């Protein structure tokens, strides 16, 4: 096992406005490229599980007889995921705190190793993929999906959202991550030693008045109240006044009846 540790800072943190976005996620809207591979009885490792909504869906897709191990670098969010699955009544899931760069599992422990929107935040995504491959059994699948911030598009145009995107990408890189990860997944997987890599892309789209209001208000809140705001200001990238203007731009955009936003993701299914 490689003992290398995380060097990046998780840009978003786990403020309520961040978890509001994560808790909307399902296997259907965030892991559809993988679900066709899942069968009852399989063992799955969900890396960077966050609050656990995708984890619960994966557990239900490999039941009966399957098991899911869910890990995250944040012990706080692991506790929230454990509580969520207990409340939902989803069994067959074990939890642990772990860094994807150095996983404490023997070689070839899982049929499927999955990470959703995790590699964009880590210090060494190629090492993360090597470690995910190590703990996956020969013939198994490593499945990774990440957003690509530079590929996000929206309508109507809003200069405040252009400022938001430029600032977010600078802060995420200063924190050691790669916000335009989606387009790089295939290259990272090949560099990690995978030779059988199936690449695809899929998008989230927020187009109804309700979806635009939800998406814009969570980004307005994230911009001013989450760990992102602290690192953006603390790192000298912006000021509280500019963040307040960006939050206002998000709210104004979200109230526009024509508001439409799409988040492109890259995906890879890597055969071990
Ligand atoms: C954007 S969230 C995604 C959560 C979940 N997969 C989802 O899509 O709902 C990224 C998660 O990765 C976790 N994370 C960041 N760096 C990590 C690392 N080095 N090892 C394991 N987890 C990490 C964060 O704590 C966070 O919960």
C-alpha cells in the first residue's frame, strides 16, 4: 500500500448549503453510466461518499447479498451518511474515514470501486486511481465521474456568474484540486495504468423555475457562508464585498423565468 496522504484542501467543505446539493444526488442522476454493471451480491467501495445518497442507491442495487463500504476523508460527513442510511433503512453498508490516496484495504477487495465528484478535489488524482485499482479485483470495475467547471453553461448571460466561475476555478486550483477534471479523467486513468477505459459524458440540467431557484440559492449561500468563502477570502483571491455581489448575481439569475443551467461531467469505466 502506498502511504502518500492528501495534500489538497476540500474546497467546498460540508456547510448545509453544500450538503443541500449533495443530498439531491441519486445513482440515476449521477451514476447512470455505472448502474448497468451492478448485480445483486457484488461488493462496492464508494470513495468520498459525502452524505451518502448515492451510496444508499448503490447498496440497494447490489442487494440482496451485496455489500457497500463507504469512505470519506471527513469523519463528520461519514457520521451524517451513517445516520442517513439508518433513517432510510438501507442495510449492507459499512463506513470508515479514509484518504483515497492510501486506502486501508487489501489488494483485490471489491468488485466495483466508485468515486463521484471526488478526484476533482484531490491532490494527486493519478495516485488516487492507482489506489482504487489496487483494491479492485481483477476483472472488476473502477468507476469515476467528475464535473468540468470550464464546460458549465447557462442562460441568460450574467457577468456576476462569469466572475463566480473564474474565481471558483482559481480557488479550487489554489487548494490543490483540478476544477476542469471531467475532460481529464481518461488521461488520468491511462496514466494510472488502466488499458481498458470506456469514457462518456453526461450532464445535470436545471431548467424549471423550481430547479433554477434551488440551484441558484444554494450557490448564493455557498458563495458567502461555506468553507469556500473562507478560503477564497483568506487566500487573497477575493473580498467579502465581491462574494456578496456574486451571491446577488446568482439570486437575480435564478429568478429569471428563462434561467437554464447545465453541468457537464466526464465519466470513465475502467476494467481492472
Ligand atoms: C463533492 S463531494 C461528493 C460526495 C458524494 N460522492 C456525492 O457525489 O454526493 C466530495 C467528497 O470527497 C471527499 N474527499 C475529498 N478529498 C478526499 C480524499 N482525499 N479522500 C477521500 N475523500 C475525499 C470530501 O470530504 C467530500 O465529502
